C-alpha cells in the first residue's frame, strides 16, 4: 500500500517560506480564520491580488495564535519602502506555493445524503477542527498553530477511530482523478487556442 501523497505533503513541509522579506510560519488554522476574515483573494485563489492584499496575508502568516499584527504607520511605510521593487507576481506566486505546501487535507468522498440534509449546527471549519483536536488532548496553542494539512488529517483520523462513516479517496483514485483533471485542462487549453 502506498503512502497517500496528500498525507505526505501534510507532514513534510518546507520551513523556509519567505515572502516580501518575511519568514512565514507554518500555515495553520489560525491563519485560515484570519485570511477568511479579511476575505483574502490569495487564500481563495482569486485574481486581482494587490500588494496590499499580499502584505496583509504575509503579516497574518508570519505570526502565531493568538497574535496577529497588521503593520501600520511608520512600520508599514518602512516595509513598503523596503519591498517597493519586489514583483507582485513573483511574491504572490511564492505565497501561493506556501499555501499549496501546507494546505493538503485528505480527499474525502461525499455522500449524497450528506449533501441533502445537514442535521448539525454548521460551525466554521477551522473552529470545528481546533475544538475537536483540543477535545482529544491537543493543547489549544498546538491545535491552532499546527500545520493546517496535518490538523485536517488528525481530525479525519480521530473521527474514523470514533466510528465516523468517512470514505477517503485512495491514492490510486487520486491518481485517476488527477489524470481526468489534466485531460480536461488539456482539452480546455486546446479549445482556447
């Protein structure tokens, strides 16, 4: 049986992500909450990213739970001056690589009945995962600061051990899905040209 590539990606991460001259902490649930809060186009993978969007995201991801410090005043002016010659496209690509490096949750099959009715009170996903991890004896700081992909894997593994009906997409199914996506992308690229 081969090791799931998403699981491997969630536990083996680069530790040297630098964007706009700042070292980023491992992407975690805390960062996800704050990036959602500011509706970051970098987090959502949207186009039209500005240098301000990037500076906000970098500020968030260079800190740990429970802190966040958005630079303002003379600190922001100094940082903006030091990074004035940085390429937005290159720095945004580095930030996207950082997200891909850490955000590797397990792929799950969805069940038709789940899509029709949700009997649970919908909690924000990062809170749900952090609460679940804390309930299972992981400290609050560790739950909010652990790499986000690993937090998702712990969450799913603990749920499965407690009897949850969860079906993971197998590595061979992942490869088949990737092939179909690549084929579709190739077909769309051929239609555009």
